[in-house]
């Protein structure tokens, strides 16, 4: 039996345990600690790359303790590694490696538990991707969650991290318990915990009320992790206050893992039973597109750099959910490529903000105006990544978006592309405005918002004072990640390979056969036919157009005060500030209220369409 | 299968969520979160319960004696472990919040807004 899937979680867990156990010895030897963490994360990346190559010929299934299923009944717990799940886990390991390299010089003093927490976080993420058991999925979800809450509050002597971590931990715990209730309900009606076996059992009958309730509860927990409106409020709070290398992981993969969970639960468990109805597409499409627009609007009005990037993550999470909601192989393939491209670009942006914080001691756009001029390389990397975020060809983000909207257009939803372009222009415009203002001193500094200034002023940085030069270990990971986001696009046979992976992800019968009877299904059959994963001239025009739109918007945002048409004292969007603050209140009670409201609405929509 | 345990589950879940939504004290709020989680214990045990069956302890009982489902009990135990970790972390954060903000009212934690 292939041991690689198990190794991918065992290695980081053992390393984390060893670091914690040897704490008294290692405390004084910081470089040894850093080196161990980097090497472990890199080793996991290599293991997952090898596994990814192996999954090209069929999913790799590993049964813990060798307890193979007997007569189609799962006895043990399995890992089922497909191309998409392994690819996502690989991305997580890659980002952890980059974040650990960045941390080498970023923290002046560092606690041992930082490394241990990062490695358990990595183990949680890889386990979540690879597992084939629904209760195991919950356990990894919680392991990932608990490490993430602790990492958010890494600097407990400040006020922001405490509040951010509390909001994050309480909302996500409520989500986890809702998911667990759903798991208990589905276990009660099937007597199984293996995803494949549950899927096979519930597909035999008409979907009863219990199945729908279980589906609703499980995905609500995952949607909270995936920061979908109205479950998204915790994200900006947590991302704004976590240490920069941790933000890279939060925005880059953790949010996407929630949506991966939704896709996995739908395609491997509930899909056949619920019957792939257009009502399901409708419900998720509505949520996805709403999230896309809300995230983009919040992003554009933000002045706190980390919060700005956090809101852009919400917007992109909406686009990912839209791609999943289409239920087509090309849509899912587009999401896979988009997630990879977005993770690399967003990680690079966060690392650049980390460098700004390290050198200039602030993350407030108003105060940083023009002060980033000496940071030449950082400015170039940040600008490139910002262009990538606005979907300029040939970034992987462009390719992903083109596939999703292309697949939508084939199924009569051409308007998806309009919403995508609007969101890309807003998000790209906001990030390019930062690039132009901070690194090149273009235009006028934006007006000071008291509330945001107070938030941003606390962020004094993990280093004592500004440094004279940027260490290579901080800029190199950011540059490599941006180049990788371009490099992916030129991988040979990318389109057919990713789409074949998506097709296999969506074929529940093939997944069942692979897991429960060990059959190798090389050419699965999809619900929808595979579409041509190519790029048309129209796609390129749209990509270039949205990047150009973002540039124009960024220039308008920087120079609008000098335009003759506007009267003096006019602040665009000033009237929106107060109502918006009422939503994003920072009070955890409100966030949980929204979770309950969202759960009720989603439940109503599902009951109405399926029941 | 009896309906009564599941009514209790819904009640506990509802009460816990109501507590979280209306709470004005972080420690109270964390206790309400524990109550939400308690609903999952009752649900898990209720799902595996068999009327008239013995505990899943197969020693010194005749073969084919009906027993309640041991799997859900293992799941509930795992759930307890998870809860212990989360609660400990949350209470530690509440202590820190009291130190930094001087209050435990979630409405008065005002560092992050908008």
C-alpha cells in the first residue's frame, strides 16, 4: 500500500511534537528551530508533489492500519488522494514553506510554539484535503481551527489580536459544531462515516428530510470557514491582526479549504442523492456572486492594508463558490487554477505588506503615502502581484476566471462575467491604488479615517524599529511566488490535465468504486461533458480590459481631488461609512446572529427547492 | 427510534445559540458555546441508543445481546477532547481581553470595526 498520503500528515505532526518536547533545549537555538520547520514543510511539499504525480493515473487510497473495506463496507479510516485534493494540500505546504522562510528574519524574538503551531496547522490542512472519512474531516477541521486561533493571538499583549482571535474562534467553533451535528444526523441515517459509503447508501433512496438537514448543517460549517456572505464577518478581523506569515496561510489556503470541503461533501456524498438540481446551482450561485460583490466593495474603501487584502479574499472566495456552483468540470477546473493563482499572488501581496511593516512600521495607507519609494524591489513585486489580482493575462488568476466564466456562458449565464469583471476592477483598483500611492508616491494621500487610523496605528510590527534594508529571505519568497503564478499557465497540457482531475472529482460512482472496492477508474464519466479548456481572444480581451479598468480606477482614486468636475470637500462613499460599520461591527454576538440568519435562509432555500 | 432525545437536542442548540447572541459577558458567552456543543453529545448518543440494550462491553454476556452503538460514544469522546482544547484557548483569550480592554463585554471590545 502506498504510504505517502499518511506521511504527509504524520511528518509535520511528529516534527511539531518533537519541537514542543525539546522546547527547553531548543529555546536558545532559534536557527535550528527555524531550519527544522522549513525543512519539514519543504519535505511535506515534496511528498505531496510525488503523490500528485501518482494520482494522475487514479486516486491513491490509503487505509490506516490496513483495515480495508470488506464487502463494500468500510471498517477503517481512509485517505483518498485525488489530483485536486493533493494539489490543494501541496499548495498549502508550499505556502507554509514560504511563510517559514519569511519568518527567518521577520520576527526579532520568536516563541517555540510558533513553529509547533505552524506545523500542526499544516498537518490539519493536509489531513483535511486528503481524508475520505467525514468524522475525520471534522477532526482535521478542528485541528486546523485551533492552531489558527492560537496563531491569530500570537501577540496577546495587543488588543487587536485578542479581539480578532475571539471573533474567529467563536464563529468557527459554532460552525464546527453545526457540521458535527450534520455528521451525527447522516451517521444516524446510514450507519457509516466513510464519505464514499455514505454517498452510495443515500443515493439508493429518494432524499429524505434528514439527508437535506445533514447537508445543510455540514455545509454551513464549511461555508463559515470559506467566508461566504453572511458568514464572512470573522475573516477581516482575524486577517488584520494575525502575524503576516500567518495571514499568508489564512488568505492563501485556509478559506479555500472551506470551499474545497463544500465541493468534496457535495460531489462525493450528497450529489447523487440530491440529484444535481438547478435549484442547488441557483442557491450557491446567488451566495457566491453576493460574496464577490460585497467583498470587492469593502475592499475598495479600506485603508488598512491587511484588512484590504482580507476583503479581497472574501471577494475571491465568492468567485470560487460561483465556479463550484456551476457543477461543470470546466467550472471546477477553473476554480482549481484560480485558487492556485490567487494563493500565490495573495501570499506575495501579504509578504510585501509584511516587508512594508518591517521597514516602515505601519500598515496605514494614508500614513504610508510615498514613503515606500526606497523599497524598489518590494514595489515591483507588489505591483506585479496587484496586476495578477486584477486578472491580467498571463497570470493563473486570469486563466481560472476565463474558464469559470466561459463555462457559465456555455450554460446560458453570460452575466457572470460582468459581475466578475466589476469585482476584479474594484479589487485590482484598490490594490493598485496602494501600489501607486505607497511605492511610487503618485497622486494625493487618501483622507484619514479616524476609525481605521486607530486600528492601523496599533499594528506596530513584529520588529522593534524600521530596518535599513530588506533581507533577501523576505523579498525572495514573494518574488518566487509571483513568478510561479505566471509559470503555472505555461505548464504543458495544463487545461486537459486539470479538467480530467475535475471530472474525476465530480464522478461519484468512480470515487465509490475506487475507495470501496479498490477499482482503478482511469476515465470517469461526468454529469456534464468536458468542455474545451482553451482561451479565446474574447477571454484575453476581457482579462486585459479588467486589468486596464483596475488601473484607471486606481488612478482616479489617487488623482480625483485634482479633477475639476468635483466640488471641494467631496469624499466619495463618505455616506456609506456608517451603515457599513454597522454590519462589520466587531461584536461577536452580531456575527453569530448573522450565522443563524444565514442558516435559516439557506435551509429555507434548500427545503423549498428539494423538499 | 424515539423523538424525545432529538427535541432535547434542538432545545439545547437553540438555547445555546440564543445565549451567544444575547450575551454581554465573554465567560458567559463561552459557556453558551459549550452548551451548543453539548447538543452534539446528546445528538450523538441519541443516534446510537438502542432501547433495552446493554453497554457495549462484550464480556460475560451471552452472544447476540443487543448493545448500544459504541462508535458514537467514541465520537462523543473525541468531541469532548476538542471542546477541552477550544474552551481552554477561549478562556485564556478572555483573560487577556480583560487585561487589555478592562472589560469582558463583547460590545465594548472596540479595536476592530468597519
